[in-house]
């Protein structure tokens, strides 16, 4: 039978998700972990709603970088197609209210001011918001997130926000092929999470680390959430 383009897109995404899940499982096994501990977030910046709808039932969440883009996609999103929407890009103060309408979580909290603004908006909306604190573990100036030295202060700031629920930490690995450097950054995030856990007494179960190029190393270093775009949908143009 001749396959329609529809079928081919669907199968490709389905196959790629299966292949990524398989690699996650293999790395988890190597680290003596259960694959079920690791959530798969499909990173959908620049992808069409059509592609996203194919992926959504097979992944744990969708990750979007921009408020405007997410807003326009959600307008076209069919009612009844459930998905968890995670904000993973830098969030500006003036978009906080809009972000709260669109997203289930904000994974990129990188300042006390942003935490307070989210807390205020969540209080007004009478909801709790799950958040991650984003840390710049690579020292690269182009990367978002707070410096590791500021983590305690920011974590304390988030803990002072009654409408925010701090679930863990997030990072983007360094832009390099050097396995040792990448794993070192991920191990650093894991150690920071232990310190914040000790300080706060909270479980902080989420370590969001690992993208298409480095998620297997991230899983070896304890990632509980990988954020994958290219490996699921192909190159971004
Ligand atoms: C784009 C993006 C990803 C996914 O990157 P890929 O290399 O396409 O897997 C993950 N996390 C963040 C924060 C991103 O902006």
C-alpha cells in the first residue's frame, strides 16, 4: 500500500520517539536506573501543531521556548487533546501573566524577581505553579540560567513564594562534544540539587538535563527529564 505523506510524518515521529526511548532505557540500565524514572519532553519550538499532535500522546510533555509561539499554537490546539505544556525558554517579566495562562510549569526560573512575579500572578489566578530553577552549569555567557554560586539564594527566594512549588533544577549542557565536560556539568547540577534538598528538606525530584546531542550522558548522570527536539522532529530551519 502506498503511504500518504501523513502516514510518513506520523511514522517518522513515532519511530524517532521509540528510538529515543530505547536509548534512554539503555543508558538507564547502564546506570542501574529504571527507564520509567526519566520523563521525555518533546521540544516543539518551530514545529507545527500537526507535528506536535503526533508526538503529544507518546511523550510526557511538550516544551516551548516562547510565550507568543505557544499562545498561537494553543489557539489551534484541538480541545480534548491533552498535553502538559512546559515553558523552557527565558521568560520576561511582562509575559508572566500570559505564561501562566498557557503553561503547566515554568522550568526556566532564573531570578528572584521572576519567581516573585510568577508567585503574584499564580496567587491572583488561585493556582499553584510547579517550577524549576535554571542553572548555567557551563559558564558559557550565551547560556541562560543563574550562576551556580547564586543557587541557594534563588532557591530560598522560590521557597518563600507560597504559590510556587519548586520541583528541581534545569540546565543546558555546554556546547561541545567533549564527554567529560558535558558530564561534569550534569554531575554539577545533580550535586547542586542535593545541596538544595538538604537545605530545604524538599524532595526536589526533577533534574531536567539532556538534549538531542547529550541526553544519554545526562541519563548516566542522573537526569529525570530529557528535553528533545531535533532527535524527534529533525533539524530546525
Ligand atoms: C531547543 C531546546 C532543547 C532541545 O534541543 P535539541 O538539540 O533540538 O534536542 C532543549 N532545551 C532547551 C531549553 C531548548 O531551548
